[in-house]
C-alpha cells in the first residue's frame, strides 16, 4: 500500500492514509502533526500529545525555540516511562475533559496544555504560554483554574496557579509578557495594556500605559525599525504622544531580558518627568516572578 501511494510511512511500523498525508501539508503545523501522530501511535492508545508539542499544535507562543523532541503524556500504568529517541514521555492522569484532538490525533486541551507547561517551566516561560492562550481566546482563567482544581498535589501546581493569576490576554507577544514580569519583579505598579491614546483625535494604541504617571512604554522586537517608513512613522507617533503630555520610553528584547535594573530606572525617571513623583516600590504578592540575569 505504501508502494502504491495509498499509505505514507511516518515512522517504523506506522503510517498515515494518503488522504491525511495530502491534507496535513496545507497546515502550518502539518509536519509536526504527522510526527506527533506517529509518536502517539507508537506508544499505544493511551498516549496523548502534550506539553510543548501540544502548545505548538494549538498555535500557542513559546519562550525560545521549539524543542527538538516530541512530548507525550501517558497515564500511570500505561507503559514504561522510557521514551523512544526523539520522544519525551510524561506520566500523569488524563481525565477525559483534558484530552481533545487535531485531525483525530489525541492532544491535551489548551487549558491542560497551559497548566502542564506552567508546572514544569519557569515562571516567565509559563507566562508566555498562558498569555498567548488568553490573548487568542483559546481558554479562560476559569478553565485554567478548573484544571488546577482537578490536579491537586501535582508537582509545580503552586507555580502554575501563580502564572494563571498573573496572566493577561492583553499581552500580544512573548516580549510583552516578559516585560510585564520584569515590571512586577522590579516593584513597579501594573500598567494598563493596549490602550488607545487620543488628544482628542486618535494618536495610537500603546503597549503599556501608567495613566497616573503619564508614562507610556513600548517594547520593540528585533527588526521593528528595519523598515525605514515604519521607523519614521513610529518617530512621528512618539512626537505626537509627547506633545499630548506623555513620557514615552522604548525597550528592546536585550534590555527586557538582560537588564531589568535599567528598565526599572528608566521607567521611574519617566514617572517623575511625567507626574513629578515616583511611586514607592510595590508590595508584591507571593506570585511575584523572580528574574534571573
């Protein structure tokens, strides 16, 4: 059947139908979906695609490059924990409501995927995933809390709960998620996200606004100013924002990730220029993300 083109071999001993093989390449995650389907099939009917692999299949953002191994979860007693080459096996309960599918491939649901990653990754990496899921309306905080309630005493659950409470769908990129974590870790008051500024006509929508301090922060990903026209448009917008009475500061990936002290100092200086006062360091909750240099 493989020789006739009726089946496509996707691993030793397992195959995809020709119809599925023809459909999958049209998907952005088609190649990954085929590989994940093969890995799950090789590990038996109880195997479910999970963690980073599930996140990629759901279209969720990850911090850093995608892992080279596939993640599979099996319930306790469903087989050995020893993974095959290129497969990482997790052992955990899989309630029926935590399992969905992509083209008949069993995959953990978005809420379960977010909680799984928030449990095993550091705070910042978990936050990127959670913010992405909320921003795309793929889940809600209520659904995330329900997964936590269904998994008492699991390792990492306390950190996952902290991620859920701090998560905000207003963050539209991993860099914005990381910036929010930096602001909190530095004791700065929480900003408003994605705010439209008018004076009285519309000037623009900004990443972060501290209204009481008349301060705006923008985080700029790599390549934002490679286009000369976009750079000029940004400079003109900043000029109009400052004419409207706002302080405007920009941070890039290197500053957010490598120099949080600079970020905090620059923002406090902008707060003072914008309002004539500097906020006292916030009394931070237990969920305050810890940053590493």
